[in-house]
């Protein structure tokens, strides 16, 4: 009798380990790229290589790329829009009712795309999205986009390029701060945790436009996931004035959106990197300390 119990116990332990191992390796990692200024990355959809992501470490595990037209507003109702393409991959790899799970690594505009898709299209928990790494996320928009037609010229100066960027106007317009922040409820994370990587290496022309610390294209209020715009100098909570130079105003403490945290590899003061080019630093692609 005792022998039978030992055998049954051993079988249960083996099966438990087997299921745990399968769950571990069943986790799919979706890479969501950012803005494409002069060309589309539509052909990257469900591929393991793409010019935008030049380095993906094997430590990431089983992954695929979400490819979309990064020149356009990611939430327009077109087959190549960012949110549409991300939903395709979520339906394929991340269905809770099929026992699937995934996590996301998003860069720049991809952070905005991911947060909006989770907030608006996962209210019923259809997708089992464990977390999303938000690298220099444009989730809160950019004051550069607020410049309207002048945003294109600033982008040329910041990125050091001279060719026309008018094809990217749809994406730029989506990132006007009032547009990006008003499109969806950023506190509605529907169970997904967002881990932010903020960068703080600016350039002169951008620093005159963006409040607080910035990475040359988005300010900390966006890349740190803050509830309001403002001149933040660190992530994860700070007292600021509504008007940065209005010394008579009382400072108010502002927190990030619900479920928005710092990535273990990124301190609250950000990393000394610029917004562009793509962030292929492998330490940001996983959540290991």
C-alpha cells in the first residue's frame, strides 16, 4: 500500500513538473515596434527577424514580431494598423481560453499601441497578457507632436535626417498629448503589468520643447507612465507644479497609472540613452534583475 502511494506521489510530482515546464515554454513574447518614419514594417508580422529589432537574445525564449504600418495612427480601422496587427497575434498566441499566455516588449509608439489595445480590447480577460515592457514608451504622447506641422521639422533636426517625413504624419498626430491621453483609460490595465524603461539623453532642440527630463522625443511624463503631463525628473511619483515656472503654485504629488511600474533594469532616474535608434539592449527584453 505504501509502495503504491509512493508511486502515485511520484507520478503526480512528475506530471506537475511537466505541466509547469510546458507553461513556462508556452509563454510567447511579442515584440511591438515603434514609429516607422519612411517605410512600413508590415512584412515583419509573425516573423522572428525584422530590421527594426536587430538583436533578440535567446534568453527571451519563444518570440515573434508584431509588424504594422508605423507611419500611421495605430488605432485606425485598417488591416495594417498597429492595434489590428497586435490583436491578430494576441488571438493566435495569447488566448486565455486556450491555456496560452504571453508577454510583450514594446518600443516607443509600440508602447502606446500596446497600452491602448490592452485597455480597450481585453476588458473581459480574453487574452492572458502577463506583462509588457514599455521601452521609451510614447503612451502619454509628446509635446513635439503638439507642434503640428512643425513637429516634422523638429523630428528631422532631432534624428539628423533631411528627407521628407510627411508619410508619418498619422503617427505624429496620434501622439499629440491630448489625443494620446484621451483615447482610452490608461488606468485600465485589465490585469497586465507595465514595466517602464525611461531614457534621459536629450538634445538641445528637444529640451526646449519637452518638459522635465526627456530622451529627445518623449518626456518622462510619457516614458514613465505618469497620469498627467508635466516636468518630471524621475519616475514612479513626484511632486510638481501644474505650471513649471509658476513658483507661487503648490506642488502636487503625481503617481503613475495603475499597474505601471519600473523595469528592474531601469532606475527611477532613467537610463542614459536617446529615444532613437531602436533599443536592442538585451537587458530590457526580459524582466530578470
